[in-house]
C-alpha cells in the first residue's frame, strides 16, 4: 500500500516558477516509478513527467526544457520544478506511484492533486 500527498500548487504569473511536491509513504520500496499528470478544466489528463526507480526521467514534449522531475530518497518525496510557466500549464496536478510486485498486474496509487493556476 502506497499513499501520496501532493502540495505546492497555487496561483503564479506567466513566466514564473513553481515547485510541486509528492510525498510518498507506506511500502515505498516497491515503487517502480512516480509520474506527474495534469488535467485542465474540460480537457483530458496529460502525463507531464515520470521518474523511475533507477533515476531515469521522461518528459512530455509540451513541458520539455521547462520542467524538471527529481526525488529525495531520504524524504521519500518527488518534486516537479517548473519554470517559464504558461497559462496552458493551468490544471490539477496529480502524482501516481506505479508498484510492481513481481506477480499480477502493476498497481497505481494516486494522490488527491494540487491546483496550479497560471495567470497571463
């Protein structure tokens, strides 16, 4: 069982930075990757970035160069550092832990999400 809590969202002016946090607890040793998703009002959910247990990262083209995903293993926290924010970055940002146990399908655990609003 994994529990995730996001924080750091808020209102930011276009061009500004923002850092989101995803704190994980529970059986964190079983996590294969942590993904950040976002969903704007009236739009489909979009994967923003992912970081795997080996430290590898993947970014969506829409945020590449403006977003960095990182982790603090001591604190069991994954960060999403954003800069040069645009109004189209507005949405609810959620983190998800992908857990693979070695048998059965992988499990996903979602946080509650944090709102990011970028004003023009």
